C-alpha cells in the first residue's frame, strides 16, 4: 500500500506527511505493527520507475507528490494507493512560492506555476480514495485534522495522541526545525540565500530551510494592483468554487500596457505547464530530447541538505 501526500504547493502537504507517519505508528494487522517506509518526495516518472504498489497493508510506503501522473492513478484505481490532499487560497500559494523560491511574481507566472496549481488540483480531486482538507481548517483545528486523517487511514488513535502529534508538528515546532536546517547549512559554509540553495530540505522531515515565513503576511499585504487583477482573471472561478473570498480591489484601474504584458506572460506560463505535463507522461523520450536541445535547466528541483 502506498500513501501519497499530494497537497497543493505550500498548503500543508509536508505537515500531512509528517502527521501520517506518526499516525501509522499505531497501525497493526493481526496484532503485528505495520512496516512504514517514508520515502520522501517522488515525481510521477520516479514513482513509475519503482516497484509497483501492493495491496498488502502490512507494508506501507508513504511519500510526497504534487504533479499528477498516470502511475499515481493506476495505484489508486487498483486500491493500492490512498491520497491526502490539502488546498489553500491559491493567491496565498503564489506569494508563499515567491518567498520560498526567491522569485518575483512575474517569474512565477512565466514558469507556469499558477496554471500548475490548477492542473494539480483537478488531477488529485478527480481521483478516488483521496481525503481533501483545507489549509485554513488544518491551521485552525489541527487535532481535528489529525483525527480525520487517522479515520481515513482506518487507524484508531489512543486518547491524547492527536493532541501530542499536533503539538509535535505545530507551526512553532516546525519553524524551529527549519531554523536548525538553516544553521546546519551555515555550519557547512553554505549561504542559504544563494539561488541554488533556495529549496534545500531536511531529508527526514522534508522541511526546507525557508519552509515557513516567520511573519504572517498574506497576498493582500503584498500584491500590487496589477498582480491582484491578474490573479482574479486566472483564479477567480476556482476561488469562488472553493469558497474563498473574492478580491474587492481586483477591478481597480490597471495600466493597459502592463495588462498586455501579463497576458503574454500567462500564455508563456501555460506553455511551460503543458510542456512539463507532456514531459512527465513521455519522460523516457523527453529526457534525451531535452538534453539534446539544452532544455529543462531552468526547472528547479528540491535537494537534500546532504547534497548542498
């Protein structure tokens, strides 16, 4: 059995991964503990290249994933996989990505990340056997979210265990872990603010050194009028469908010349998003083609602190 912690970027998928591992410590079959194998982050092509998932629940692999892939669908359809998905106000996702990746709003648009957020959301919500949770509800009531995950996995938690797990993986506790990762980088003589170190993570928790923004600042505090207008155009329908409040300032005057530039950037981002999707589906052909054309070098991939 495989469990995919497949939440939207910057929306508690790492928290679900950490929490699910703790919950699975209480999984037993015929009085014997289940073997839990945390294997970290997997792309669809990476997962497809590994041994297939088994229906045997005595061994459970648990991993993080974001982008969809046919190999994930096959595992879930064959009742060999379960998904834990969390979503968040996509506008906050964008600005959280900007902070974590050290990229501008325009770079996020041009790399196709806004389109990718919506593509991933459609993919995972279309799968069977996927628990869907909201980021804001997880943050407001973590114990309840933990009980929901345990129930979904068919595991009864001992009294007080949900509260213990919630405290162990609270925002404050995880912020402390990210600081420890940053200190470890400094001890290695690595500058955390260097561009190629922007997404270094701890291999055990999968928390990046900059995973959590110390100050609570959301998109309303940070977005310009042009950015708000573009997010409304690209995300308005999705936000309304999922119960997120509309932006009352999205229709303020925006310079037409700037709007034209944003539209071109959005088209560029859509192309990048579609290219990633095709590359993932046909990766055995895509890898040598991209290497021959010198493509793909700009795509960022997280790496363990051991590789920094």
